[in-house]
């Protein structure tokens, strides 16, 4: 049996969905004042994806705070705007009430980013033959392999399933070399400055030139070692290695416990949507699709 797992980069998807809906129609809230813009947008995307695929398990992953990268580098993601109180309340509603009410168990570990937990789960999930990662963040493309694909969400009309060849098409390098690419060229979305004079094209060239041939004696040299020996990198090896530490995902986060999703009851789903005042989800045709996606009634 071919079992399929979906891991959801919840913070990235929530932020993108909330921003898009806010621009389009303003803030949403219940009649009793609970902000729901991000929760509604997030569920729209999640339902559309799980309605298309027959996943055996869905695991939402979130950032639990105290990110070690921010402690190590004051510049890391310093370009991000401070989120509003409504944003945090909306996110907490999704993580603490809505997703558990739909049969999903969100996973977050303090000190680590959601990306690290996703990397760890994707490595540990040996029972699944196919793993899909739903995200808006291209950083996670470094996890793509023969078993793992990324569902890259940009908008409702722009969703791309990226495999190994897709990563090569986007960046010019294979997934295993993407961390080197970002360490060399930088990553503006995370406020990581690359090495001066090295842009994306030069980064690709350096990586290609650092790949050993079949007759080369490489000994114990890692990919990072070989890149540091490159003439354009040698004088800035410290910057490269510091960047590499920030952009490399940790696939061995300690104490990661994750649980398979379970089918909720129809009454609990209906009560949840009624309380959130998501009346569009309760329309018979839409509710039928959502129940099927959540496997309501299945044991």
C-alpha cells in the first residue's frame, strides 16, 4: 500500500493566506470579536489541497518561539514586520483550537523553526512512501528527494508541485546543493546577505566547479570544504560558513513527537464551523467535500 503524508508549514501558509485575504477584503472576525482572517484563509488552502490528494496523514507544523538562528544572528529575519495582536490571536485560534478540532495535532518545538521540524519528520516518517510538504517557503526545497516533494503555494491560482528536476529548474542546482547556493548568494527573504560579488549565476557556477570529478581525490572534504577552496570564496569563507549554518535545516531535532491525524465526527466539525461563523463551509455541497477530505465517519 502506497501511504502518503502531508506536512504543513503552518506559519508560512497562515501568514500568506492572512495577508492575501486582508488585502482583498479587510479583516474578518466573528460577531463576538475573534479575528479569523488567517484561519479562514489557511483552511481554504488546506481543504483545496487535501481534496485533491488522498493523504493518509496530515501533520501541521508551527514555530513555537525562541528560534536559535535569531539568537545567533541579529540580522536573521530582522526585515520582517512585527505581527499585530490580531495576527497572534488568529494564529493561536488556528493552532490551539481549530486544527485539533479537525483531527490534526500541530507540532512545534521551542528553539527550532518549523522548517527544522519538517526536515526531521520527513526523515523519520519511514512508514510513508510519499511525503508532500505544503509551504510558501522555497527554503524547504532543500528537502526534496526521490520520496519528498514540495507543494509550493503562491496563490489559489499558482500552486506548483516541485520535484528534484523542479528544484534544478528554479535555482540551477539540485536540492542537496541549495544550502550552498543560499550561503553564497544570500537570501533576501531571511535577510541573509551573500558574499559580495556573488549572485545567483555565479553561485551556481561555483557549486558546479566545486563538484569533484570521478578521478579526483577528495578524501574527507565536504561540499562546504570544496566551496571554501574556490578562489571567489576563499577570502570570505567565514561569511559563507556562517550563512551555511543559518540556511541548513536541522533534520535531527530532539524530542519531536508527532501523531497521525484522525477523522473527526461530523457533529464536532459542524459545531466548530458554526462557532467560527464560517457559514460558507456549512453549505451542503461544500460541507460534503470537506467531510470527505477530513475522512469524517471513517475509522
